[in-house]
């Protein structure tokens, strides 16, 4: 959808910064990348890299006459990609930042898929804005967690789960991503009665206490959530 089709509501929320300050900052960012081609931006970035011996958002932003770090991230998709295009590799592996961002962007569509399937199973759903949980049939709460996959130096796959134990839902659906973090590997459905720590580390195969809740699909969730009509009392 193009910006001219957006529906706007001015001052719908209290601003975190004054509008004048925000607009001034946006003007500075725009002016620093105004009419610069990709080649010109990369040439400047490469010159800065050769001068400083390293690159970072702060190093870029402190250089007069260079486009801002946010302009580089916007133009090339991320700062890491801009770095790679000029031959710079950070000491740390920051690829996980891009993966985490992609998974955060994926979460709403995964949640929407769960809601659609619950609706098709005849369930009613509503959202709890405070806890970011789904209330199903006014009977139980549901939360969806996406677990990023990472590979050990030995080539083994691992997943680290984080649970909000302060407001634990009745069922937590964990989507374990595959090796490339682009598609689901499998699913876990943990009930609240299964006391889990705030952090859980999963391998490809785990003990029965954990893998008893592992499934290849989410079909069981929709089967147990589907309302069952009771016969009318005569």
C-alpha cells in the first residue's frame, strides 16, 4: 500500500519527543543522503573504514559529510549489509540481529495463522492487551513464542526459550524454527501445569519431560480447542 492510501490520525498518541525536534532530525537524516547514489555512499563508507580501521553506527554518525547510519541501513537493508559491501567484517557475528528482527516481523503472521485456524475450528478468540495473550472460548489463555535456531561449532542445533513466568498462559505454543530460521522445524505445546523455568534450552532430541509436548503440526491444539456442543437437556 502506497503512502497516499494510508489513513492518518494526527496526535493520536502522546509524542515521545517534540514534533519540532523530530522533524529537524528527519531533515538532517534526509539531507545527509540527498541525491547520493549507492556507489557514492559506499565509496564514502569505504573511505571512512580505511581511515578508522573499523565501522559502527557511532563512527558513521560522527563523521561530517557522510550519510547517517540510519540512511545506510535504510538504503542497503541493514548496516551489516553495507559493511559487507565495503569489505568490513565486525569482530562479533551480528547476523543474529537480522534474524531476530525477521522473527519479530514474522510473529504477527504466525499469530494470525493460529487465530484463523482457531476460528475455522469454531472457536471464539479475543486478545488480552496487557499480557499479549489470546483468550480462547473465554476458557483458557494462549501464548505464541517463536524460538530462533542456532548452530553449535559441532553442527548441532539448539534453541533457547524464554517464558514470561509472571503471567504464564494456560498453553504456550512454541514454534521452533529450522536451521535457516526461515520455516518452522516443529512445535511444542506446553500446558501451565508443566512448571517450566524462565529459560529453557532445547536440543534436537530431549528428555521425555520436554518432548512429550513436541508435535509436527499444531493440529492437536485446534482439535482440543474446538467447542463440543452438549446435548440439550429435555
